[in-house]
C-alpha cells in the first residue's frame, strides 16, 4: 500500500477515527448545584450560626440586666446601672450620670445579686 492509496482510503472514509465522547451536561449541572449547596452550608456553619448564637446571648444578658449591675459599654464606659427603661439604661460612672442605649452595653462585669449572695 503506497502513500497515495492511503490518502485515497482516508479521503473515502475507509478508516474511521473514533468519535470523541461528549460529556454529559446534566451531570455537570448537578455537580454545580451540589457544590453551591455545600458552599452555602459551610458559610452557614462558619458565619451565620455563630452570629445568631452571640445575638441570643446578648439578648439574654440584656433581659437579665438589673439595677446595681456593673457594666461596660461598647465605647468603654464603666458604670453602675441606676434604672432601666424600654430602650435605654441610666448608669452612674464616678460622678456622672449617663443614659445609654441597651444595645451599647457589651458586658456585665458584676451582678448586684451575686455580690449580696457572696457577702451572706
């Protein structure tokens, strides 16, 4: 068989080359959807769930706030709670009386009930 005969045979389609396989588009779409679902699940576990837990702890701390508790505000003011209203708290810091939002309270350092129980 000469080179000329081989060219004629190839031109006529006598020797066929295997057809490339076409990837399954449905399987690729399913993989993409599953990957997005996994990514959203990881984001929920790492970001949203801890934030919700901290918000619940803050809410519980503000509900348990009583007059006489020592607090620290988000701006760093240390004071003692004098009175509690719906959205604000009156505090005394040294000789100054301040009214701050409840949401500005970041920490309760000493509870008034704990101090009296420890002394008894």
